[in-house]
């Protein structure tokens, strides 16, 4: 039988004559990745995995919401700092003449420093 008829017969049956049926490494890698992906999908269908995925998604959503808008920080930071500095300046200059500052006594220092500390704490949130 001529060789061309043998090849045609083998093509029709899907068999190769004398050649190995090994696949290229790239094809093996793709098939391996498909198998691994199917295994991950099958593993992800367990109730524990579904719950863990839901919690991870909720945590990511919370993080996105919190990290999105920090435009309020300078509007809080600057006035707190100014109030703290002004409180101390007024206390040192005219504290004896203002009745509520006179009643607070040395606690005025804590009020002024507390406002400034709060301002710097808020400033750490600015991005």
C-alpha cells in the first residue's frame, strides 16, 4: 500500500505511525493549570471556604470604604491645633482675667496640650 494511503487511513482513525504522541511542555503546563484551577474550584465549594471568602470580601470592602475619603482630616486637624495654641496663649497672657480660665487653674495647660495632641493624632490619618 502506498505511503500516502497509509497516512490518510491513520489520520482518519486518529493514530500516528511511528511518531510519539507526547505533548509539548507548554501544552502540559496549560493542562496542569486547568486541573489545578478545577481543584481550587471544587475546594472552594465547601461551606467553610464560602464563608471565608465572604468574610475576606467584606473586610476588603470595609477597607476600601475607609481608605477612600480622608478629605475631612485637614478640616479637623488645623482647627484643633489652632484652638490648642490659642488656648495656651490666652491662658498665659490673660488667664488671671478670664473667670473660667481662673477656675481651671493649671488644667488650662492640659486643655491646650490635649487639643494639640488630638490634632496630631488626627493628622496621622491624612494620606
